[in-house]
């Protein structure tokens, strides 16, 4: 079964400023560009899943309109949880997380990872997932049987 995992387009604000920003103008262009690329594939049997965050939903909208399909919001594909971490401390917390093996995660992050994997396994049809950098790393790491959270850095497609 095919699963395409798409990172959201560029956000209008950084997550340090806004936990749920919309897409920037450039992000909207990126969403349209990925929609044009995806539209070259036969996606009639695909379901469209998105993180509940606006930037992911807005990235999914152009292809959902082209395919005349609804975007299903799924909480499993949200950003890595950081309960109790102040937004000003989140960058250093994330850098620390990048160096951890998945078996060193605390419960919120371990549960988050496990849920991403189990929900992805439950799909019964080909799927487009619009989500976030860390979610993509989780799925790639799982497929590669890696213990690392961070396997690659961002790849930007204009």
C-alpha cells in the first residue's frame, strides 16, 4: 500500500511566536506546488489525513479540492508533545530530543511515537499524510528500524 508523507508548507510565523500559525504566502505556493506534483499520480483510492494544525490542513487543501475529497483530521499526526516546556525553552528541548534514542523517550513522547506508528499501520487504503518534520522522522525511523528520532534534516521543495 502506498503512503505519501508530506510536510506542511512554510508557516507565516515561527512556532515560538504562534503554536498554530497559518501558511505564509510562500507556504501557500508550496502547497499548490505539491498539489500539482501529486495530481500527476492516480490518487482516486487515496484518503487524505492531516495533523489538526492549520499549516498542515492548509497544505492539504489544494489536493483535497483537486480530488474532491475531504481532509480527515487525525490528532495522531500532531507535533511532538512537550508538556510543561515553555515555548522559549522548546528549541533547546528539541535539540536535546534530537540526540535521544527512541527508547529514552519519556511517556508523552513514547506514546506519541507509538500512536503514529499504530495509526499508520491501521490504514486500509492508500493515504496522503500532511504533517510535520518530526512525524516524518518517526515514520522513516520506524521503517528503517532506527533507534534515532532525527534521521534527516529538512528537505525543501520549491
